[in-house]
C-alpha cells in the first residue's frame, strides 16, 4: 500500500468563527489549501512554519511528544479548522520545519468520520466518533 494524500483546506479558527457569526466574509478568512499526507500514526495535524505564518496561528508553546524520532519537544500552535470535501474538524496544529509536507492526523480524521481503507489506501466516509 502506498501513501494517502488528500486535498485539505486549513482555516484560521478565529477568523472562521467570525465568518460563522456574520462578522467576516468567507473570502476574508485566512486559509491555506494544501495536498496533505494522511498519517494514521500521527495524533494531530501538522503544517510547515510558512503555512502557519500565512494563517497567523499563534504558538501555544512547546510540549513533550512521542515522535518517529523518539521523545522530543514539539511546538503546538492555535487551533485551525480543517476541511476535507464537505466535512470539517478543529484541532491544534503541530509546527513543522519549512518546506515539509502537511499532515492530517487521526484527531481530525475521526472528527470528520473518515477512515483509511487498508486495501485501497483511499479515505472512506463514515460517521464521526462522538463518544
């Protein structure tokens, strides 16, 4: 099985709430459209620093985390709204180095009700996990 990529839109969550409240037009909400790697081994979504800057997501500080390279400190930034097709999720974002591939982790996938079909490597819609 290969890698699973998906088109995703990341929105500045504060802007998006203002849009929902009628205070901003959707076209004025800061957003980034990306081709993201679906990483079922990752908890949170992750974006490279240049996209985080474009979205103006403030830092929440560094926190210890278990990574593919062992236990390290990672920088979390404020929540973003993530949209894949017609579904949305909200999650804090892990800051990655400039030029790295955006990632979608299981928190966002489960909020949206997606799973990866292991036989096809494609995203499959289901019901969101609401427990």
